């Protein structure tokens, strides 16, 4: 399983970003061996482009902060990518919490715990 993350760095000690946007580092972690891959993103990439990149990389989930772009949120939700709220945690901590099923889900664009529409 691969999980994408928006971070402030490129290691397992890096912190998860406060927001999902294209101005962050973009890291993909293969959970089976905890290997990391930093994905290069260009300066002209939008949040929706970044969401599509997560889908194209076949990531099952993303650990990030709040969404600033409803279009990016909708792309990920429609692409069946599970969204986790991990801001403030290191990559390694967030993965451990995700595996224990204690990392909060981002169920809707507003960031509340309620489901809305077809996205959950």
C-alpha cells in the first residue's frame, strides 16, 4: 500500500503540512517496507493537479492537513483515496496512528466529522 503525504521535508521525521496545497513537499511512503519517494512538483501545479497526481500514483490514501481547494478534495474522494488529517505529526507518527485506526479521517471539504454527499 502507498500513502501520499504533504510535508515540510522528505524523511520519516518530516512534519505533515497544515494544508493540502501544491506549495508543500510531496512524499509517498510504501507501507510494506517504509520506503519513501519524494515526488517532484512544479511551481505551476495546482492543488487539483496534485490530487490527480496522488490518484495517478495509485495511492490508497493521503495524510495531510485541511483542504483549501474543494476541487482537489472532490477529486480525491471520487478517486476513492482515503483522506487522513495528520497535520502536526511526523510522517512516522502519522503512519503509526493510521495503522491503529486512530488518525482522524477527513470526511468532507469543511473538515468536520460528518459525511456529506457521496464522499466519505
